[in-house]
C-alpha cells in the first residue's frame, strides 16, 4: 500500500510540472510562450502524460524508467553548474529526488493499487 501512495503522490506532483508547461495550469511566468517542440515542451509532454500513466499505475515500470532518465537529464542540463554535488545549492533537489523515486518505482512496480495488476495473467 505504501508503494502505491508514493507512486500516486509523486505522479501527481510530477504531472503538475507538465500541466504548468503545457496548459499554464498552474500559471508559471517562465513558461509563457513555450514552444511544444522545445526541450521544455517535450519535458512537459513527458511530465504530464507520464504523470497520468503513473498516477493510474499503467505501464508503471517502463514509464517510471523513462521518467527517471528524463529527470536525471534535466538535473544535469539545468542544475549542475557550479555545484553539481549540492542539489540544495543548485536548485536541483526536486529533479534529483524525482529521478530516484522513479527508478525505485521502475524496480519495485506500482504497488497494490496500480491498474497494471488488473492485467496480470492468473495461473
């Protein structure tokens, strides 16, 4: 049950990052005029739709794996200079934490409340 709660909470917060980029909900000024095929636009697509899939627990392991990679890349592109090893000082704590949460979910699965469980073959 705790794994499902972690997955749902992380997915909801991650989905909000995508909805801010794609739909301005919530509105964040730095994303005004965002181009959908820019790096931030593609990140928004992954964050929003990947967040929805994780929230529901559909295709949990592969989606979490992709999102872990996306957040790791975001960390290294955006937050590594000049304090690569100090996320608190470079503003990258959310990206780093999401990356580790998602790699954990990719390894552990979606938990008891994941819709993936409805599609498992029974023997």
